[in-house]
C-alpha cells in the first residue's frame, strides 16, 4: 500500500520550540519572519510486504543489535515491550563529531525505513514471520485495515517475540525560513507555520543529520507517553516521525544557543503540611481508648452476677437507689 501524503492532513507540519519570545516584547499571536523552522516531509508512505526480503540487508543485519539505533546510553528501541513503539532505521550509527565546529549543512532526501511494534507474544522459541499474522488480532492496538498484510518477527533471548510493520518513507528533512504572515507565535515558546506550500523548498541545515540520528530514541520516548492516537497506523507513524524530528531539532538548537548548555529550572522542596503532636496527650488518648473496652467488660461481668433483672426504668431506678417511693 502506497500513500501520497501530500494530499493528507499531515502533509507538512512546520513547528519550532524556541526561546521565550514574550520576554522580548512579542505577544502571543505575533507574526515572525526569517526564523529557521524544522520540517520533515513524508512525500510517500509505503508498507513493505514481505519485509524480510524487501528491507535492505544492511539494515536487517543490524537493526536488532544492542548498540544499533542508539544515540545515547539507552537500549535499542526495537527491543521494547510496548506496542506502537516505532523508530526510524538509520543506515549507520552516529559518530561523534568535532565539538568545536558545526557539521556541514545538509538536507536528507530519499528513502528511509521505519519499524513499528504491532504485536508481542511469549513464544519461548524462534518463530517465522507468518506467526505474527495469527497473533496480530490479539495484541495490536492499531486498526488492522491500515497495516500491511505481512510482518517481520524477531524472538529475543527472553522468549518474547515482537512483530514489526516496516514502512518505506520518501522524506525531505531540513528547514524552511519562516515568512510573514504565515509564521505565528502560538505560545510563549512555540512557533508554527500555517498554510506552508509543499512547493516551498527544504533548505539545508548543520543539524539535520545530527537530529535524524537522535530520532530513534526520541520516537521511543514520545510513543511511551501515549499522546498520539494509534487508531490509524499510517497517521500515527507519520505524526510520530515528524514530531520526533521537530522536537529533537528544536532541543538541539536551544542547547547550542544557551550559554553553558540548556538549563532546567530546579526548585527546592517545600512542605505543604506540617503536623506536631504532644507525646503525653497521645499517651493519655491511647490509655482512654484502652479503658473503654475494659470498662465494658467489667459492666458485663457485674451484670452477669446480678440475681434480678437489670433495672432500666428511671422511676424504679430512683427508688432502689435512694430508698424513696416514686409517685
């Protein structure tokens, strides 16, 4: 199945998280031009049928390695046990660059592949790809009519088998220049371009390759939050890749633009409620509570020793206690 995403609601999204403009005198709703906005266009989206044969051998050989698809120190996103975790498959691992200069400006255009976990089962044995077709209806959280008909299965040492849907994405990644009046300050830290024509060319930027290398782990983090609708697999995977690119690019720019690195506000812990108690008062309260059931036991024993019936009428009670006749 091939989808031309240029004619869909997620064709082009241009959003940038940036520094606080409101402190510089800008009001929310202001139009701003001349600012780099990250874009990740998905020109076509195609599910791979028989993905084990269709996926490039180099990707297939490395996609499940512990060190593959990792930018930081986490684990391979494809080994996750959460349904709907997805990642873009980078052809090579990111290699650290010179920290004193930015890499050359680039755009990334062409075919990239993405994998999404659509099923998981405890098999305790290696299974074939056909097995995933049988378990998909029981473990998938996405609509089956938006998924491919064949999947890629991989069994881990834990005995669990994950089923993956593999998509081929023709992408254009880079930046565009914001233009008046289409770029609006949506919130104090969010710029958004509306009605951006898909004919507007994608420009190169030094952080394009760097950002795409970060995407597998960022996509895993976004998927784990559960903020995207998984009802339509195509829309879900497309929106997830776009959000991951724009978020990682924005965070990288913010880090480089901040002296000494990006900061996080830290506040000292505060006490909302503080209670004090007096040991003597608490001791007396405990003793009084213990005496109540003890008094009840004493009363029960006394009443059981009485030869006559217990007097409950207050008139007769007065006669017996004071030796007078009640009239």
